[in-house]
C-alpha cells in the first residue's frame, strides 16, 4: 500500500479509534444562517467528508460577543445545538468522527456583529480591514477584568457541554491564529501585569484554565487544543514568547488530552526562535498525540507520519477541493487543485 501510514487506523483514546490518520482541518466557511446555526447544506458538507479519520469543524463561537466574521456558526443557543446535532448525526451515519472547535476572536471581534466593543487581554488593537466585511476596520478592544476572564472560562465550559449535547465526539479549543486565547499567550497582545500576564506562567494561565474547565465537562480524552507558537498571523512574535509555550506544553503533558494541533499555513516554514518548524518544536516538548497541518501533500504526510514527526495530519484546502480526498488517496487518483473560487459554495 503506497500510503500505509496515512491510511492506517489510530487510537485517539480507548473509546475513539479513527479509521485513518487523515484529519479534516477546521476551515471558516461563513455559511451558517442568520441565527449563526448550521444549515442542512453544512450537514451534507461535513457528512460528505466523513471518510476522514477525524473531522474538526470550522471555528464555532462560544458566545455572540466573540464574533468577528459574518455567518460563522455558534454553539451557545438551543437552535444552534439542535442544528449541530443534525450535522453530527449525518457524520456518524457515514461512519465518521467529529470534534467541535470552540472559538472566541477576542480583539478581532467587531461591534457591527456584536453591538459592543471587542474585548482582549489588553487594549491593543489590530490595524487593518476586517476580512469578508467590506468597509469595516478592526476596532481597539477593551481590556478584560478578572471577573470577565472567569466568566469566559465558564462560557468555554458551557459551549463544551453544548457540543456534547449536540453529539460531538469531542472538542478542540482554538488557541491559535491570533484569536482570544492566543492573545493571552503572546506579549504583543498581552501587556497585563497581573496573574494573567506578568510572566510566562501568567500568560499561560487563561489557556490552562479553559482546558481544565472544558476537560471537566468532556473528559480529557475528548478535549484537544490548537496552538500556533510561531505567531504567524494576526499578531507578531516578541522575544521570549517561546517561554510561555514551553510552560504551556509542559503543563499540557500532565493533562492527557486527545491531542495538540499545530496550526500553520506552511508546515515547512522554520522559525529561529523555535529552533525550526513549529510542529517539531511541539513534538519535542509534548509527549501526547500531535496533529500537524500546513499544505501537506499525501506524499509529505506519509513521510511525516513514518518519521514520527506527528501522529495525525490535517488537510484543509485539499478537503475543500476534494470531498472524496480519502478515496483519492486510497486509489492513487490525482487531487483537484484548490482555487479560491471554491470558497463560494459548499460542495
């Protein structure tokens, strides 16, 4: 078999065995309805890709105040939970497994969606136009107080409970790509001097509190986290940021999570302050299951798995262009190339 590693089964936990090591990466598609609930077309979209060992949903809002893009789904209302149940049922009926990615955009939220000023660790804005919203620009956020941080932890846990009610096999906490949790982890966006920002341990505190609160609801083996220690999008690296991720990954080693997912547009890019590629940095520090992503071809994914650089490989744009990606990999068929025009419809 050409792709022996990629197509082999994998035990994510004693109770969750994946049929292969191909993961469908989370991808924001902006196709939910006006109540930010998944639609029937979204159920077909996910069910059509259930051959993946694991599907991770598009980023899903834990609270309406976290919205920064149009028509991104939430999981905080009863309508949304019921709609997600139709998605998970469709995926399970096709033999698949699916995790819900929990999300708050922090300073990247916008009052045009939320009706209020965005919130973040510190009052530091991101300059530039808002994606997928013509004419809007990012706003300066308001710094969260301690009580608000505690309520956000509770909101993550409540969203995780809703995800389990909706039939998800687990949840992935979105702590990457410059969104709320990632804003706590990086010094450019976290200038706090209290227990949530004074040093590396403090900057990792909110992420760990969210992990612990979510895991208390879902159990650790159904809880995962996505990280981007390289600060490659929506914020910038500051010298010493890696110390925060050293602390965070060591703490995650003690929590027996389902996996750590390393976010990247290009997995081959190296960063001097990480000593190489982000996935290698995480692999060296985290003892559990590691998911890599970032433009992998099937050949590169097979090699990465064979060399134990990671345990699972996530494909994003390839899954948009190829709903039958797993079947094509299995048969050796050529993959359809991704084009931006494919973002316009769910297929």
